[in-house]
């Protein structure tokens, strides 16, 4: 198969971890006889520095003509603590999601048995946890207008908006994901307080008869935050709005023991985008210490998305092998045990595929 992949390494550790994912993709291409070509483009703080725009038109054009996008991370501390900054790297990410029509973010969470004791939660609680968060990605408070400040600067406002169409398309996707898994769907909302949540709940109930094989449950977001920690094995597919999904997926990531393990896929219109769920980890940038596994697993999701299931599985197996043999970066190494660099981990995984 010929695949054109847009590479958006972004900021911080982005270039290093995307570099390792490419090494692994190249190993897959060599082993299975595919041709993957890459085109790099700027996004985030590095794009602001270079051309004054966190998501330049050229980057959008590169994404549109590609079969898939592999994205690293964005964010730079020099923008985080400046509430007056006019352009922010995050605006690039939001514009990219919106303009590529990526309305659904799929964040699978599974515990690697060999890492169960790395979780801050008790092993008996996390063992066997395996669920998928479906986060709505282009609506809600992130995009609702008006948003801003009063003239005197002392009042600020955001708007949370959802239309029936937006809710239906994400719920259809979540119901289908549940059908392909263990047929259990949890709609997370705050229907006891906010109107958009009541719309979500109403629409989910209306749609349920179309998916009679899926068991549907509703959970308030505050309770869900607790249940995810208390009994993560309860969940199969969780679907929720943009802001709740942002928060719950960071929370859920601790179950696996390291934020550095979790991949994600953003899908919707034509082109899909794959990225680790962690951020740009600026303190580690350029040190060759960041964990590349989440990005490599995102590349596995990319392969599976285009139908290369065997290849995706080969990547997953190679990652599991690295974990089992202790070829891991410092975030996963046991106390007192040797840890490996970003490139060493990438080379091992690529080698395991060849
Ligand atoms: C994420 C991130 C982004 C978000 C930030 C960087 C804008 O936290 O992908 O979860 O809030 O969506
Ligand atoms: Mg987040």
C-alpha cells in the first residue's frame, strides 16, 4: 500500500517522539512491502515563531492532501503564563481540529499487565481495565461564542453550545464503537445542571432503540470522575462532550501508569489524525528521554485505521515486547533499574518488527 503521511511534530518533545514513530513506520513498510512517504509541516509554538501563525495555511494544505496525519504535541511555557498573548499555540490545535472536521477523539485505555504495578492505583483495581473514551472534539465550550471579557476586564464568559447534529454524529460513532467491543456505553454528562447535557441525554435515549444490543447507561461527570478511579474495569465505551472528555482522559491516563503510553485518534471527515494524548513536556525537550510509546501506538492506530490490521498488531506486539524486556524510558523503569533513551526504545521496537 502507498500512504502519504503528514508529519506535524510540533513543539517540545514532539520532534523526538514523532521521529521514533517514523522509524517504526519505516520498519513496517520494509517488512510488509508498503511505501510510506512523509511530508513535514509546522504547527504550534514553532509555527508562531516561524511564520506568526500556529496553524499556517500551508500546514492545512499538507494535511488535506495526505492519507493521514501524525501529530506530536504543541505548547510552550513562554505562552502558558502570558494571559495577554494574542496568538497561542493551542489555537492552532483547535483550528486544525475544526478545519479538518475531526469531531471525534478516540482515546483507548488499556493496562499492560507488565505495567500494572506502575499505576498509582492498586494493582487489583487497575488490572484488566480496558475502555475507550470517545470525546467530542469540535463543539462545546471550546468553540462556543460569545467568549471573552467585558470592557472593564472584570467579567469573563464562555458559551457551551451543542446542536442536535453534533450530538447525533458523535453518539452514532460511540454506539458503533460499543457494538464492536463489549456492547456497553456510558454517556457522561451533567444533566442535573446544564442544558446541553440534557440535550445529549434526550438524544441518546431517542437513539438507543437503533442499537438494541448496546447497554446504555448515564452517569454524571462528577460521579464518573470517581468511578473511573474506583472501578475502571466497569467501563467499556465512555462518550462525553469536549471539556469533560479533556479532563476525564487525563484522569484516566494515570490508570495505565504513564501518560507516556496513551495514543489517540481524531476522526471525522476525510483525513484522520493520530497523536499521543500527552503534551509537549518542554522540560524534556532535546534530552532524548521522553517516552515515544504513545506516539508509536498512535502510529499503530493509524495503520489499523487504513486497514493494515496485521501491521498495527505487529507494532503493538513490538511495544509489548519492549515493555516485557524492560527496554523502557525512565518514566516506566523500576526504581534502581536501567532506563533507555527515546532513540534506544524506538530502535528496539523497530528492530522487533523487522
Ligand atoms: C488535549 C489537550 C488540548 C485540549 C489542549 C492542548 C488545547 O489538552 O488534546 O487534551 O484541551 O484539547
Ligand atoms: Mg487534555
